[in-house]
C-alpha cells in the first residue's frame, strides 16, 4: 500500500474497503472494532486466538477452562486487595 493512500485514509478523504480495513487491522494486530473506533479495548492477538480456541471446545471442556480461569482471577483479585 502506498503512503499517499494511507494518508488519504488518515485524512478521511476516502474510506478503505472492508477487506482493506481488515488487512490493516490484521497488520497492526488489533481488532477491526478497535481500528474504526467502536471500542477502546485493545485485545492482544494471542488473547483473541486463545478465545477462538476455547470457543471450539465442547461444553464440558469450556466449563473446565472457565472454572480454572475464574479461580485464577479470583485469586489474583484477592492478592491485589490484600496487597493494598
């Protein structure tokens, strides 16, 4: 992609196609929602990939993953409370 085209995107002179916007988001390793300003939550690509992998699991396996995650997060929050 040429710098002049990117400059036109940045100045809102033209809008990229959805395919181009998706490619830009992928290159920047951000979500398309983040790129277009629909969210200020910046998700790391490796986190998103793990979520996708979890979604592919069966219900029972998902329940186990979420139980472990919930226990870890609860422990982490408790440590932060006791540390302050």
